[in-house]
């Protein structure tokens, strides 16, 4: 009986984590219910499955993604808001043998760093960009983001996003798919389907490992703190509302590698 | 000659007398310094640095990336430096404004990037060739109080010498390092000797990966986790205090100046960069006319040669500060000599060159 209890206690103390996660920085610093933890779990699993932890250079942006600066047992650099893509581009071009990952939010990727995302995609940089889309600027207190849905309320659109005045939400993967070559990998996954998201991230990283082209994965992610939602509403928003506008799936898959 | 033999050659061998533009000088100096990577974005008057680099670099397996803007040029250069490459970028004017963002990250994270600034007129787009109006921005352009090193060369030989030196300074002390030139120096042709640093006994400081180095992180070594965000005011205070303390300690070994006939000078002319060629010529002429005049030129604008300037001031009764800007050098000088009561006069010509004749006339009026 006592043995059983000990096992239980150990299990509670040591939850299952990807090997590439850095245990010393867990539990992680994101809010309860935040999607970043899940996206980074999928990424950690993908890194483990591909056995690339020793070669990964991970870059995180500013915004909530900055909290991932010591998340992995991988070499990591925190950049400026929107600038992770060029930092990671520079590292990759200097050291093509490294697997270079730029991790950011929707503000960093689609607003302040949009020119970097567009041009890195156009140049077909052999890097992997992973973007968590939670429809708002969360670290700064929940302002409207390029991805805020029509009618969605935020601190800077308290009466709901008016698409007449503010345009439609950015469709990132669709944009990246339109400007990349056929050997790019582009997908939108969701924390609501972790198995699929992990597979997408593995394919994105494999595309870089193969040296074929740019790879980009947007992950739909929750932000209960700024959405001001309870668990059920949060999950409904991620699972039901977000995919109505942000279609989940692969947008560009390179043909199987020859040989 | 096969590609292989080309690659094994040093881009600059022995010593060679050349007649080049300043931008060409910088490209050759960067090659001779063993710079491995340049990322850049077009802006006049620095473009030809990229033009020469893109022609020469592939022959020696050096890298180049033309980016979408100066932000990207600066940040991807930082990526190259983090990966252990001797990497640099170049810019001017409004590009220098954008470049301050990556450079402030370099200050916080102690990334040894080298940035060449060829000053042009400002504010805004202004003029494309010449000014000395980027002194304040280049010396103090970051947000917060970062530490950086700024060299202001005055001729093509110095452009070469100090570009070589900038890489060594950056990689020795791990502070971002600037060469502050201008469009006249960039576009003008002049004679100089280019050389393989080894033949002059100059060893290039070896580089190493700051991130993504050898060994498995977590098992064979600690993973590298670099950040520029801090959680508490106290944490930041400690970092800035330590950084500034270190900068103050190393400053005496970095600081440089040139003093001409200052021992008995009753009038001291202060200038920097290309303008100091006019002031040096003026000193020669004025000395021939029997006027006790000398000139002082900070070569490092940051750290500023405070002690040397204060020493040079001892016999001086009047000072003249000359610059192609509205008092940016003057601000640095006045801070350095705080407490001195020597009267100061000025020739401020923002965005316009200064001739020896103007300086001679002014000093004669002061004498």
C-alpha cells in the first residue's frame, strides 16, 4: 500500500515531459490554460522524435513567447519583438548544419515582423517559423492583433473588431503558401489536435533537415487570461470558433524527396 | 586557377599600395580581417561596401545576404555573430536609425557586431553624401544605456586600419563596435597601403560560437540561454552596473586620440573624422604665421579621450570646435571638460564640409 502511494507521489512530481524540455524551468511561466505550453509540448515531442535536440537553435520573440527563453534544453536566443526571423536567418546562414527555429506570436509574425516573415519566405530561407495565434497581444494586456476575429473584443477594440475600419484578420499560412516555392512546408495546426500539430511540426522540421525550403506552422492557441473566459468557453473558442476563420490543415506539402 | 586554390588564398597578401574609394577600402579591410559574413540593405553612401563585398566575398567563401531592411540586416548579422562568425553590416542616415534596434540588443547581450556608418545629411532623408550629424545617434543611439565603441577615422589608411581593429576590439571586449565614416570618405579616392594583418604582426582575435557550439546541450555542456528581458528592476540594475563598470575598466585600453602641436598651443582646435584634415592643414598654415595653435582629434568618440583632452587644454586660452553638424561633437567635448572655463568658439556647418581657409580665418579672428 505504501509502495503504491510512493509511486503515485513520484508520478505527480515528475509529469511526463518531452526529453528536450528543460526540467529546471518547469513548471513553465505561462498563465494557466495558455496555449503556448501545448504548442511547445508538440514542438518538444517533434524535436525528440527527430532526435535533433543537439542541433537545434531555438529563437523566441517578444510577447508571451519571450517566456520560452529557457524552455528547452537547447541553445536559445531571445530576440526583439518581430525580429526573431532575421536573427534565426542569420544563424542558419552562418551555420547551415544547425536546425534553426523561430518561435513567435501573431503580433510578432504578422504585424511588427511581417516584412521579415514575408521576405524570409520569399527567399526560401531554410528555417522553421512557428507562430502561436491566440488572436491578441497577450503579454501587453490583450490588445487587438492582426488575427483578432471580426467582432472580437479586445482592449483596443472594446466594442469588437470592426472589419470596415480594421480589415480582416490576417491569414498567415495562406499568405506564406502564396509566396513560397513548391518545396516549402506550410500548415495551420491547433492545440485542440496535438497529434496533428506534432506531425505538422515534425514535417516542418524535416523539411529544414532535408535542406529543401522554408517551413511555417501556425498553431491556434488559447489565451483565457485576455479572452476573459473560463475553461469551457476557452476550449469552445479554440476548438469551434477559431477554425471557422482559420482553417486547420496543410496548405503546402513538398513532394516526397527523391532517392 | 581552380576555385579551390582561390579559396585558400588570402584576399589581401603582403602589402600593396592602392588608390581606392573609402567604401572599397572597407570591403578589402573586412576581407583582410577575415570577416566571414555581411548582411546589408542599400542606402547611400555606403552601397559600394556591399558592391565590392558581393564581388569579392564568393571567391573566398564569405557570405552575403541582402535583407528587406536595416532591421533585418542588423538582426541577421547578429545571428551570424551569435553563430560564431566575424560578421558586419553597413548603413547610413535613416538606416542608422533602424540599425539602433539591433545594436541595442547587441549592447544588452554583448554581441560583438561591427557596424560601418557612412554619415549622410539629416534629419530625415535629407542629403545622400556628407555630414557629421550621426555622432550622437552612433555613440548613444540605443534605448537604455548600452555600452559601445565608436571609431572616427579621418583618411583612407585609417579606414583600413580601424576596420581591421574594429573586429578585434569587438571580439576582445564583446561590445558592439562602430566605424563612423562619412560620404566624402566613402566616395572619394585616395592612396593607402592595404595589407595582410599578419605581415604587420596584427593577430586577428579568434571568434567562437556564442550559440549552437559543439557538444550536446544538457548532457555534454549547459545549454546556452540568452535573453534581453528581465523580470525585476534589481536584476537589470545589476547587469547595467556590471556592464558599465567593465566598460570603464577597459576604456583606457581602447581610447585613442591624435594631438598636433598641442604642447604650447594657446588656441586648440577640436574636430573629428574628415574635418580634422582641414583643421590639421589650418594648424600648419597658422603656425607658419606664428600663431600658437594646435589641434586635438578624438579617434574614439566613445569612449571619449577625456584625460588626453584635459591635458591638451592646460596651456590653452581659447578653444575652437569645428564640425559638419550643429554641435554634436561639441556636446561630447563639453561633457568631457566639465569644470574647465576655457572660452569656446564654434564652426558648426551641419551637413556641409569645412575648409582649412575657414578655420584659418576663424582662428586669426580669435587670436
